[in-house]
């Protein structure tokens, strides 16, 4: 399936997302903030990134800006936030409002994983 990087400053959310996506066959790595997330993204190879918007240091918008400026800029990115109005038009391919049903996350991952990378940017 997919290798997914999940970035969120709340350990409980990271744990729940990792468990859910792992049960559906995905390989999941986590990062506790945007700085760690960007470092893992640069050092690793991921099919998708899921990131919170509001985090200390580099926030979700900063993570998206970094990824979109990288050589792997077409990777699908799902934004998760309790303040979704702050991530409109920010380069995310999908947005989930916290709290969200885990099946919605799984369906978003499935949908974005089936879109060819060049098309994902225009979705």
C-alpha cells in the first residue's frame, strides 16, 4: 500500500492515526512537529503526507510549502485541523476537520493513493 508520514504535535492523535492506517496495510512514520516532519520527509521516501495545521515552530502551511518546493512536489498532502478555514487554498489535496471519523481518513488516503501524482496537484 502506501508509505505515509503523519505530522502532529499531539501524541495521542499520532498513535490513533498510525494504528488505523497500519490496520489497513499502510506503512506509517510519525513526527511530532513540522521541523521533524520536514527532516523525515527530506531523508525518507513517502507516498503521502498527513499533517496538522497548527503546531509550534513550523506549522502545516510551512510543511506544505517545503514539500511543494521540493523535487517530490506532487506528493499528496492531507491537512487535518480543528480550524479548517485557515487551510483553504494552502496546497493541500484534501482537508479533514478534527475530530474526524477514522474511516474518512482511510477513504481520503485510498482516494489520493489511486490518483496519479501529476493529477493529485490539480485535484
